C-alpha cells in the first residue's frame, strides 16, 4: 500500500472511489468535467 503512495487503506479507497466517479461521468457526458462547484456572482438570465 505504501509503495503506491497511500499511507492508509482509507486513502486508497477514497482514490479508487473518486477515480470511479470521474470515469463514470466521462462515460455519461463524453467529456472530462470538473467535480467541484463553481463559485462566483449569481446572475439571472433576463
């Protein structure tokens, strides 16, 4: 486990889960998308 760069099994599991989510999103959308909220001014379309 340490050889892969993870100190704990939890870190390895978190990496595997995040990678799985990213790959699933790529399959669904066909694109690599960001997995974080974009913060900024909220505007409404008029």
